[in-house]
C-alpha cells in the first residue's frame, strides 16, 4: 500500500512537471521576454553588488601589521620629517617609511592615477605584495629619478622599463620627469596595480629649491608593527608622543585609513545598493503581471482540471511551478551572462577597477533573487487559480 501511494505521488509529480514544461512554451514570445527580463535584472543585481564589494576591497585586503600616521587635522596638512626617528624608537615598531601624495597628471587630466613619492627601500619592505625582480628593485633604488609602476597601469599607457615619462604636478607645480625602472605585479589578484611610486628625496630636493618652506615635510608615515595585537598600543604611543605639538598626529590601522576614504563616498554606495534591490523589485512587478495575465487566460482550463478530479493543491503546483521555473531560467541565464560581463568590465575598464571578479556568494544571491521573483510573482495567480469555482471558471470567456 505505501508503495502504491509513492508511485501515485510520483505519477502526479511527473504529470505536473510535464504540464509546467508545456505551459512554458505556449506563449513563446511572452515567456522569452519574461525570462530575458529576469536575466537582465539578475545580471544588473550581481554586477552592482560586485561593484559595491570592490569599493571595500582595499580595506578588506589591508594588512593588520601596517599603521598609517598622518596629521590629526587632515591628510592635506603635512608632518615634519623629523618625526621619523622618534617613531622608530616606539616599542613594537619594526620599520617605518614615509611619503607624499603627489597628484600628478599624465599628459591630460583624464589620465589620472595614484602616484606617491616614497622612500624606496623601507616602503617596498612594508609592501611585499608589490612583486619586482631584484634587478628592477635595485635599479629603482639607485636611480633618484626612477619610478616603478603597476602592471595594469603600464598596460594602460603602453609603458615599458626604460621609458621616460613626464607628469604634470598639481600639488607640486611643474613638469616632473621619471624613468620607469620596474613594473611590479600584485602577489594577489586584489593587489592594486595602478600605482606609481618614485623617490621622496627627488621631490624634496626640488621643493627645497622652489619652495623651501614646504621642504622636509611628509604627508604620512607608514609603520610596520611586529605583531597585529601591538597595533593599538603603538598607535596610542605615537599619538601621545606628539600630543600638543604644532603638528599632532592621528595613527590608525591601514584598514581604518582606507575606510576613512570610503566613508566619503558611502552615500553613493548606499544608493547603488538601493538601486540593485529596486531592479529586482521592478522585475517582480513585471513577472507578477505576466503570471496574473497567464492565470486569467487559463481560468477555464483550471476549472476543467478540477472537474477531472484535480485538487486545489495540484493546480497550485502547476501555476506556482511555472512562475518559479520561468524565474529560475532567467536566473540561470543572468548568472551565465555575469561571467562575460565581468570579464568585459575587467578588460575595458581596467583603469578604474583593479579586478572585477564575481564571488560565489554573489552568484548565490543572484539565484536567490531570481527565486524570490518567482515566488512573489506566483503567489496571487496561484491563489486565484487554486480557489476558482468550477461553475465560475467554465462560464468565463477570455
């Protein structure tokens, strides 16, 4: 007896699945447009979520053994170079480097990228994720006018080792010439490869001649600590050392430093997240309207099935299953389209994104969004079809 019940249940399930598959192609154009609409919405949802994730990627991949010391008022205000030796003497500090944001422009303003004047030896020691050959590293250290650039940046402008490039200074006016002594690549995919680094001493010597009052000042100190758990103690010690001085300091972890920049654009990120959810909400409304129209057209069929012995649960499975099937097909199509779309963005917009990799979590969210569209859009048509009275359904036309 239990075997017969199981076989009967499987028979009904197979019938419902066949019925759902046939219904999917009864109105081919309508079904295709709905599937494409869901796919586009899911694709947009996934790409927007990836964009938001990339915005926070720099902070997420920041080292927990690096601290940044800057002027307590703002990063715009410099710190005396003389702070260097005092910071080195703080217990728990393993190494210290320093630098300035340069803000140079290559040829024209649209060619903007991050460029820093740094102390080469100590800075590269603090950033082992910038991978250079020993020859390139030594050439860079020995050449005061030398610079190193990230692999993506070099590809963007066609630079190669030995090229002479000129940047137009904004913070430090004038035309500044540099020789490319090395092209680094990131140890990880998330490593920033759109940076240019050059000698702080080259900048400082030029500034000393043109604007002596601006010489011997740095924009930030990069501090390496021996162990991550020492970071709070070192931060407090450094800031206490320069408290009540003419240039007080603010020392924070590299992650907190990055988050400070991200906070400036947090409203934009929130807006993008809202848009991603609105896209899904809109396609829910469209899909619900499509399924409601489909259910209205088939009221007579549902009444006929009821006269043949089909229960409300069977009809609910037919209608709800069709709604979910359409949405999941759209979701699968959207997920499949996510990979070439992400690759195109990564290649064509490499200047703006260090990488554009879609995570497995985002793909799961895409499928969850597609399933949500199917569930929500199928609720009302399912209720309407399952509760229709036989007499009312048979006499309905259209």
